[in-house]
C-alpha cells in the first residue's frame, strides 16, 4: 500500500507498507524528484522528512523547476 505523505515543487514523499517474506509489515519511504531520475528509499521517517525538505529547497533553487512553477505546471 502506497500513501502520499507530502508533495511540493516536483518532490514527492510516499510511505510504502508491504508484507515482508516473514509476514511482518515492512514500512519505508520513497523520495522522488523532478530534478533527478533516481528515487531514494529511506527507512526512517525523520530522515525521510529531512531529505524531503532538502530536496524541495534544491528544487526551488533550480532554474528549470522554478520555470515550471511560474508556468503553473508544478505546485510551489
């Protein structure tokens, strides 16, 4: 099960919960950004929140992302 936690400036933080091979719930976070082609998987919620904030700040400084925000293609 995937749940969107936060989204801003082309950055998404999703909480993913799935059943592990041992039949236990496994929870982790996926961080994706319009700036990078890769995604990050983070297992600690506090680290995930900090990584999200850093990536949003970086996106807000990126000229291409700022242009998309100004055009209304992305939410600030």
